[in-house]
C-alpha cells in the first residue's frame, strides 16, 4: 500500500510538505487519504443476522463511506487468534458466496469506500495478555485483511477486553500487558501496511470519557476498565483515522462542565464529543489527555430504537452537529474545545438495523452531513 513516486514527484512533494502548515497537509500517515470531509460510518453484520436480517455487501448503499465488517472474534479470550466467519446460510439465507463477497468489496473500494474488519464486539472478548497472543493477533488479523483486500481495522473492544492494573496510572506510559500488547500489535500492523491503512476505534464512554472522573481501579479498587482506552488512543493518535465513541448503552457521564449528561439527546453528543476534542484531566492522576484533531472525531449512535439504548431522534442529532461544527444550537452548553468545522461525521450500529427500519438513519443524516459547511 505504500506509495511509489518517481524522483521528481517525490522532491516536489517533500518541498510542499516542508512549507505547508502541518494541519493542511494531505499526506498524513493516518489513513485519511481518500476519505470525504464528512463520513457516514456503519457496521455490517457479516457474521450473523442479529434479528435485523442480512444485507449483502453489494446491496450496501453508496452513502456509507466506511463499512466495518462485524466481527472478527478470537478462538479464546486470551489466544489473540482472530477468526472472521461469514454468516451461515442457515441464519442468513441470502448470504452471498465468498467470491461474490470479495468482489463486492472490490467494487465498493473502486467507488472510494473503505471496508474494514472490526475486531471484538459484545461477544468477542480479546485480552492480549502475552506477547504470543500479540503476535497471533497480528498474524491472524493480517490474514483476514489480505484474504479480502481490506483497507484496515476497527477496534471494538468491549466488556473485559481492556483494563488497567493497579498502579498503572499514567496513560502516556502504560504497563498493563493487555494495553501494552494491543498498542504494539496495532503499531506493527500500521507499519506493515503503510500510510493508507485505515484505523478506527469504537470504545464505549466508560472506557474514554468516564476516565475524566475515574481512572482504572484507583486507590480503592474500583472498576479497572474506567478510562482503559485512553492509553491506546493516545499511543496511536498519529495513526488513528477516526475515533467514534459509542454514545449509547451508556450511563450518565460527567462532562467538562462538571454536570452529568444523559444519552438520547443532543446534549449528550455535544458534551461527549467536546471532551474528545478539548481533552480532559484524567481522574486524580495529575495527567491531562490531549484532545484529538477534529477530523479524527465522529460519534456513534444506534440506527433505530431497536438497535440499542440511547437512540437519538434525527432532529436532535442535527442539533448536536450544528453545535459542534458551527457553534449554533448548543443550548446551555459552552464548547470547551471550540467548534469543529472538520468534524468527520457519524457512526452507527448498524447498517443492517438501518435497512430493517427503512434506511431512516442514512436518509436523515447523509444529506445533512453533506450540507454542512
């Protein structure tokens, strides 16, 4: 995937990069090349139907810019050996052949879409407790990517995949094996595939924003998963294409205004996204998590009421986007991180649930995203 240029073109590119401001460069090594300014991101149930029905890859509308194949799962929680199994015909009668599936992926890519393998999900617990598991992860994920010619990887570690050991209090220098080994594995994959490798992450709020108030087990042995994604995000921030936190299936979360915010309305998306943009102090560790670039940020929400807790009506999603992008309709909330004119977009669980409900999510949000300045 690495670019090969003739000498003259390379010299010209280097001179341009040397004189251009860093934020204006189009040659970032974080997989953003080829992505539209606003992206609609969705998960495709490729391994199961989940009550929403099966959607063939060829039938995914072109409105979806990043398609995350759900899911690659480990043979056991600590093996690191990831397998991607297509949905069986007994569960998905309309499932296409493997050859048709691969051909449809290539057709999507020819139209500028990115197709990723998503690892984890609700049932796919992945704990890279050893270097052997780390190496198995790299090897097996590479095999999946190569088999289907995918554009990259989505990390959707949930449950007890990530946690922080007692005493691991500095997200900048983590010591917990499951964290250290995951970071190492992702850096190895990135180095192997090059600049165009797309890396996205879909943590729950408990693993990111809750880290502002509580981090890891703390001195009193609290939940070790609080804020556990922060060291991974921080270590990969130069390689990360999009972070789309799941703004659903969440309890109340304290924002930068010191107030608790509840899912299901514009306020939650505004406050949670502002935390990722502005950065925040991490628990009582004395450290501050630096915010991400706005073009690395999206937020996630269920496609419909039946897809997950925290469904937000389209008008409320649009209010949140107007606030975050333009500084309008923010209600009583004041953006600590400022506006984000280059906010990347929206993620949803899932494309299948959206199809099941008549494409309400896609039809409501794709035109609105494209109309934003």
